[in-house]
C-alpha cells in the first residue's frame, strides 16, 4: 500500500490510486502491508490521501456562492400554527395560548378571603405548597357557575380542573389560578383557521378574546392573555 524500495535496489513505485479500495480492506486484501498495519486506516498512504482531500482548494465559484447566501438578510420565521389549551367554562369553549400556561391541576379546596364574598376573587388555593390567588373565570366572563363549576353542577359533564397561568410583566412574573369545568387538552391551531371576533359581540368573553376558531364542530374563543390578566388584576383592585 505504500511505496517501498524493492529488493535489488529497484526504483520506488508510486502507490496505487485508492489502493485501499483495490487491494486493501475494501478490496481483495492482497496488500502485503496489511500484515504490518492490520487495517488501511493505520497506513500512511490513506492518511496522506485524507490530508490531501481536506486541504484541497475550493472549486471555482464555491466561496462566492456561499458568501452570497450568508450575506442575504435574515427573514423572520412565521409560525404556521400555535399551541393552545382548549377548555370549557359553563357551556362556552375557550382556549389559552400554552405560552401562558404553567400547569393544569385537579380541583382542590379554595379558601375564601374575608370581606371579598361576591367578587370575582374566589380566594386562595394551595399549589405545590404555595398559596396562589384564585379567580372565578365564570364571574370575570359573565358566565353562570363558580370557580369550580362541579361544586354547583353545570349539567354538561366533564371534570373540573384548576388552571395555573402566568405572564411576565415589568415587575416580574404574575401568576393566577382559575377553575374550569372541563379540559380538552392541548391542540394546534393554524393561523389561517383564526377569524376575528365580531365587533358586535359585547360579552366579557368576547372582550377578552383575540380570535375565534372551529374545533370539533364547536366555536372556540382564543383568549388574549394580556386582556385576561388585566381583568384578573381588576378583581383585586375592585
């Protein structure tokens, strides 16, 4: 596989082109150097061929073509669809962007805050050892029921859950907990499937929504987390 001085002082012979494919491990293995090197990868001929491959010059126009590609201005990637959590409050189907979602937990005891009875602020709830403010989404959106509708019965079945949502603001992250009557899970919604909320709709649910979309023959309102959190903040200041 390497050029050697033959017995009797014969002149050096250049190595066979790609000898590893002909007489080496990828060929008929007739190369006498295999006795010494065992495998072609240990042979100086293959090492020299590899060095020449990686040190070869770029073909004409190759660097210019890559320079033109790298100099092109970056285009902002548009997300074709978005991930949302679909849930039900009373008989209304709503969705919240998963970017604002922290977790979904089973229903649990809500401790009322003194002198706040009759307001959308339902009370305090223990989430993983921390007391969090819990708001009645039913009251905020003007729908019948309570923070956990299963406690009063909405007549539509399902399993009541608590949703923990969070939004980053200038002073830090703000977290709220609210109850829903059923959770359908996380789904992806195409941007082309979203349609605007009619301006004639005056419900609080519509005012807190950014778009509508169809899901399993139902119309779902996609909640705007900014407007929703503003409505939640108003429950504390009121």
